[in-house]
């Protein structure tokens, strides 16, 4: 989410900043902006939408002397994608750009407003620059003021700040969001939130660690740690290949996005988990008043996330919940009653069928909510309320991290509603929250698992089809596993509830039918196991995914022992994603742009 660049030097800083932002544009394109300090004077430009709009606005702006500049491309989290909300944010004589979320911004903002500070935007970021200037007035030293400001911030951030008080410095701080600085022989310094903008400009880069902050001048780089002690720089060689760099060395964006799941889920959870309650600042609790039913509507992977939600909603909130495929719902004259909360789920927020069902619900005067990854998308603009999943830009057509964050949001939302309705005890909610906090760790891909799946994948390149089977919430995961596989391998795959096998599908069982069995230790293990045994007895080739060894399986992919089935869910999610990826790669397919598919389906 969001991209940051910074530059100190004698070259054309405007071009350098804009080129850098171009490399980062895929991270967010709601708005972009730059601020450049040259000859003791700031110039600042911002534009809503794609970078081209900012390029247009800056076409007569010339930077031909020594200057200090920062730039930002935005994926909106707090506040709409307007020009006022675009970065850099300004104080009286300083500018800041920020990637991440300042969790305690509301408290800081209130305190600043009480002493008369005027805010221009709705962002969390703006507090940083005002807090810095307040500290600067008190301490009369820009570095000390910045250091104090950083110590007052809670949340995740990569920050660059420039101020007239120190016209040859860029202040930086990093905690939870990536940032690096690059150097060259010409005493220039380049900052960015990933290495692509630096390629061609710098040969060596220093990746900052969490908790580090400091400043950079043309002559030096000063880094301090959380303990305020000085740190040494650690320069490493920078890759020279832009394309692989955008993919951060991964073979495909899908692979990168699978690996990113730990970070993006952490972003999704950020600021939303208390000890025994879930907090959604963006929701008004009145949305749930008078609601006796929840209806979820979506397509594809988002539909599978909705199915997962239905298990959690009924279990935790005790509210009747149903799920609909959007393209079906539109044309079947559905009965819509006003005590129903209508929830649409979409990565893009633009899927035509889903959007249409949202319009139908609005016309029927239902309360509406969207779970979406793109702020200011059509669905976000139309629904009464929205929750953003914060997965960042998803480039692979086969959705992975969007699904992971959707399920995480639904888990939180079910606990949030359970809290409002008192349908769960505080202790039970606290337990679930403690599990949620473990999800980022449980989706981390280990070399051992990935290597094992890579090796196994060669055995699954033929056959007449795949069954993905699971029970309860593992059934929608089975559907999602099958969808992933068919999208990128073009092999026939179906997801089934394990218990359905003997009602027909088992007729297909033979050694050339591959069964991918999801066997969670903590949910209906014995029942799911007997369903797999039935398939094994009919000679289907079985690949079991479980924490418990299973002797009837031909292949076995071990997940970690977990203390709850929901953590097993997330571990298995990663396994089925990687299995599809590796099969597709072996088949020589274009993983990121599979045939016949598009990332956003804006036609019905
Ligand atoms: O943007 P949306 O979540 O509304 O998209 C819905 C589906 O088109 C999408 O999930 C599709 O199924 C993906 N290709 C799945 O990988």
C-alpha cells in the first residue's frame, strides 16, 4: 500500500521523484504528490488519480539546482482519495510523506487541535507533520523534534520529512513498512519503499530495520535504533534487473503475493484488535440495529470468502446468514426483507454482477456493507458502509492475498457483531482475537514447505481431474483450492464437501483422479478421514494436507501443529495456493496472466 520516494542532490529532482513514483504506481494510484525544497523555498504539487495527472501539473516546474524532495503515490486508507488527502502533507514549514497507519492519530489530532492546530486533511498522516512542528517549537532542534515525534507514534510507518529549518536533510523513520536508502559516488541520496526506483541511480542500498530513524544529508547518513543509540549502515549491492525487482526476485507476482500474505494480513488486523473486542472505526454500530439476517453476495474467490463468512457469522453472531453467487442473484427475483444486512465482497469493487446486486439491495432499501480492497471503487462509493481489506495492489489474476485478507476481515467482523449482540462471552472473543493475532505467522511460507510442494507438483500434471475436499469452513477452502488450480493450470478441478463423495462424485474415483484432502486436526477430523478412506479404497490418488500423518495417503503435505482449526485453515490455504502455482509453472503456463481471464470483470 502506497509508495514513497525521496531525493537529495544536484540533479533534476522533479524527474527523479516522478520516475520513482512511476515504478511504485502499482502500489496505489488514488493520488500522488511531490514537495521539493530548493533555494530555501518549497514547491508542492498534488493530483488525484494516476501519476500522469501529476506529471501534467508539474510540466512547467523546473528543478535544476541542489534540492531536497519527497514524493508519494497513495492507496487510500484514511480519508477519500482527494487532493487534500494526497501526500505530502504540510505544516507551517515542513512536509511529510508516510506509508502505513498511525494507530493513535485520533488522540494526537485531538491534542493538537486543542492547542489550535488546523488540519486540512482527513488522513492519519497529517498529525506527523504537526506533531513535529509542535516539538520543533519546544525543542528548537529539528533532529530532536523528529526523534520525539517518532517516539510518540504508534502503528506502522515509513516516513520521510523535510523542513525549512534543515534545508539539506531528509528525516526518515521506519517501523513495519518497508524503506531503503541508496547512495552513489555523486553524493546523491535516494529513498524509496522498494528498490525498483533506485535501480540505475544507485549501486548500493541500505534497507532500514524496524524502529530505525535518523536523517540523511549529501555527506552523511545518521541512523538511530529504537533505544536512541547510533546504528551502523549496512549497504548491499542493488540488483540491476527492474522486472525481477518489481517482483522482488519472485518468479511471478502470484508467488510474491502468496509470500506477502503475512504482511498484508498484519496490515488488515492493524488497529482493529483489542483484548476482548474488535474495533472497526469505519462502522457505525447502528448499521446492525434491527438486523435479523445477513446476506452475502459475490463472485469467484470473493464468493468463497463469503462462504467462509457464513460459517463464522452463524457460529459466532447467531444471525441467520446466506450466501449468493452474484450473477444468479441478479436474475432470480430474490425476496429482500428490510431486516437483512446486504454484504457484497469484492477485491476490485468493480465486478459488474456484484455491483448490480448492491444496486438492487439499495433500491430495496436494505442496509448495505462492502468488504473491498480498493477504496473509492464503485462499490465503496455506493454502499452505506465499507471495510477495506488492505491487501495492497494484487497483480496476479489468480487472487491469493485478497482472499486471505477477506477471510481475516470476516473473522473480525463476526466477532465485532458478536460483541454488539453479546452472542459470545468476552472470554471467547478474547480467545478468538488471540488466534487472529497468530494468523500473520501461520501464513509465512517456509522453505521446507515450498520445496516439498515444488517436488510433489511433478506428480500432478496429468490425470483426468482433481477433487479438493473438506468439511465445514474447509469446504469453501476446497472450492478455492480447486478454482486456483483450474485458473492457472487449466486442469479440471472441483471442490466438494467431503461428505458428498458417496452421493455421486466417488463414481469418478480411480488412480488418475487426484484427491486433495484437507484434514484439519481440530475440526471433524475422524469424519473427514473416513471420507478420504472411502476414496482411497477406490484407488483415487490421495494427497493429504494435515498436521497428522495419514497412512492411507499416497502423498502427504504436513502443516504445523496448530492450537485451533482456524489457524490450520490459513496454513492449508497457503499450501493449496503453492500447489497450484507449482503445477502451473511446471506446465509452462503464464501464471500471472492465465488464458481467457481478466483481473477485473466489469462486464456481466
Ligand atoms: O474483484 P472481485 O473480487 O469482485 O472479483 C471476483 C472474481 O472475478 C475473482 O475473484 C476471480 O474469481 C479471480 N480470478 C479468482 O482468482
